[in-house]
C-alpha cells in the first residue's frame, strides 16, 4: 500500500509508463482501446470553494471562477473510484486520458496505512523488544530497567505515516484528470452517487473499494467510540496521549491478540475478555490451543465470558461480565478496546439503493473477475473479500486494473492459497485448510510437525512454545495447508505458500533443495520431512 502512495508522491517518471508500479509490465507502444468513452480532459481537483467547469456537454470543459462544486448538481466521469486504500492504486498513468472521480471520506491510504497493518506492526516491533528484554535472563543476559516511551513510539510512527497519507492526497489533488471528493458519499439510485459535496455523479465504470470499520457493542457506553473517556477501537487506540495503566480488551481475534501484545509489552496491564472457549479460534486448533495457553500465562484472560453492561465513574470503567455457570463479575479498567469484529461499509454507501447485491454479512457480491452483477462495476478489498487482508486487496486491485484496461482479455483473482499472519508474541502464520476443516470435510490428509525448540536455532532461542505443522494430500503430495507459531512465522510461512501456489510436491520441497543450517527455516524443512514414513 505504501508503494501505491509513496511511489505516486515521487512523481512517477517515464519508465512508469511501461508498467503499473506493481511488477507487471505493459506495452504502451501497442495501445489498447480503453473500456471508457475517452474524453481527453483536463479536470483539476476542486474543493468546495475552488472553480469548477460545468457539467459534461461532450466538449472540452472551460474553467469558470464563478462555478463551484456546490453550484454543480450533476457530473459524469469515465471512472469513479470509491476508497483510497488499494482502490487508489487502480489509477495509473495508463489512465491519464480518463476523467476520474476519486471519493474518500477519511484519511488517504485507507485502513492499512492509517489504522491497520502498518502502524500496528510498527507498534509490535518495540513491544517485541521489551518482551524479549524481560525474558533475556533465560539466555544468560540480564536487562535492567527496560521501559517503553509511549509518546515517543507513537510520534515516531505517525510522524512517518501521516506524511505519506497527506502527500498521497496532494498528489491526487493536483492531477489534471482527477476530481477528489472529500465527503461521505451515498448512492441515491442505480449507480448514482451523492458525493456529499453538493455534486451527484454517474460514471461509465466504477471501482468500489470502500473497506470496513470496527464493530461496536450494543451496550450503553460501549456503543460509540469515546477516546476522551477511554473507549477505543483499533482506529483510535494507537493515538492515545498516554498509555493507560489497565486496559480491558473485548474480543478474541487477531486484532485483540496483537493489541494485547502491544499494550502489555509497552507497560499496561491487560484483562482480555472473550466469549469463546479459546483465543484465535479461526486458526488451526493446535495453534489456537497453544496460543491460548501462552496468553493466559501473560494476561488476565477471561474465556466463555460476555460483557453485558458498562459504567464509567469519571476516570475508570467497570464492566459487568457474565461467565458460563457463574455469577456476574465486575472487571475494571482505565480504558476499553473493542475488538469484536468489522462492519463492511456497504451500508454507509447504501449499496442496495445502487442495485448492488450483497452477501448476508454485507460484502458486495463479485465474480472471479472482481466484477459485480451490475455491469461496469468492480469491487476489491474488504468491501467484498472474505479475507479482509491488505495483500488480498492489493491482488484484487491488480486484477481490477488489468480488467479495466483490457476488457477483452480479463484475468481472474487467485484466492486458492491466501496466507495470513498474526503479529503477536510469538508470531502466528498460516494458509490453506486447517486440520479441523479437513476432518469435517472428510478430506484425506497426512500431517507433519516440528517443534522450534528441537532444531538447532531453536536451541539458541531457548524456544519452548513454537512449532510448524503441514497438511498434505497423501496421494498427490501437494500441500493442503501450513500453520506456524514461531519467531518470524510471517516470513517462515512463505516457502510453504510458494510451494502450494506453484504445485510443488511436499517431498520435493523438503529434499530437492538446500536448507541453510542452522537457520530457523529448518523447522519448515523438518515438518515436511516428518511426512515421510
């Protein structure tokens, strides 16, 4: 995502005319007929008070100091993109001849850059260092007085990120063929969008990348984000002025897990409340059970527990929680982090009014080409994807971009082997099927497993918790899934993802190449070797 913004801020030069900035090379000397009505217009970005041309008449528009966006009621574009996360990267120099509308209600860059993947991992790293220092005595190293400076960490992170977001916005604002609409937009009819600026737009083609937002609880006091009183979601907690002494985290998924590590690592005491039987329940059962044990050793974890009420006394929250077969209890904290899932933003843009069908969970319905049942309307990322991952959104963005520019040679998205990682301590990563999914589906499989502590580098780490597990088709020897809990699991998983994607047999991957000794990657090698009879 940074590549999509930062590269644009650097004013892509001539060589960018020969590629899309994401590794695919196109031949601009062999022009294609774009799937739009090409009006070689020069439409500058306009704010509410900036001059704007009249609505399209089929002629080159003329700028007028007397006409503003709010004076215009209707506008037609060749392409409208809703959302500036991965959606922003759809727009490349190959589209310079198009009149494009770009809609964004929040910070440029979307969830990943501003409130998601990037800042959270920048917080994870210092938390890792603190936790490792606290536990260094097992290596014969004694670190005294380790502490974290929350304001310094926060300011370092957002001092870098915020400039990327603002530079990306400035880059789009000065483009001659792009109009940026900076309000909450809502469809008012079939593919007719009220931009919130006083202008209603239509378009020949659409890309909807409107993303999602954190879910709240239907509990008085926890039904809205209230940073001043200490009620946070992942959108706000990273910008706190100071680190609370005690934080209550509600939820059992990856967002809760990463922030439990961050907040505890940097100095807060964490009480973690989850209504399920174990944490990270969507992971392979072996990973979920092992991580739950680690989390309970580190935090005050309350499983099978549901928050039913909340009271604020002016400085502290008292949550009423009910556990199975137990009397209600009071859980206190200076701040509360709601990590109870995400809501798809199709309701905010009123997708149903546009005639766009949605799944029961709110996701837009798309086909393998990322196209909705409504002709000329594409979607990508969290607004339509069941994976809710940035690298999936980026993959879908490249598919949409290609299919917009090459409608006669469309390509499909490849979601066969989508990897993910949870940046807690230790890291967790996986892809493909879990063992329970294979069992429940009646799929024949064999598994191999290797503990981190039993390979040479694991000895150096004095690791007692990590392991790698692989699941393989016993007939074809192809990988069905891989799951790790280990230091740098997000990196260690990649050879397995590559093997699955390119159809490499597990035995060939294990035996047909060198594995560096004594690198930690041997945990992957040995898990594969464990499949041999």
